[in-house]
C-alpha cells in the first residue's frame, strides 16, 4: 500500500499521533506479514 501526503508536517503528525496505535493493532498478526516504511520524495511529476 502506498500513501501520499500533502506535506512533511502532515506525515510527522501521523508518526506522532497515529502510527504507534496502528502498529499495535497489527500485533495479533505477528509473523504473518512483512511491513516496511520508506519515505520517497517526488523528483518530477509529468
């Protein structure tokens, strides 16, 4: 799944306010999926 955000500040707010709670909900599926987080910067839009 990929997400887009309008600003780095919005992404930081997600990290600060929501990310940990959402990760905790995935504990019941431990060992059944792989997750990784990568921030990408748009270089050029066409």
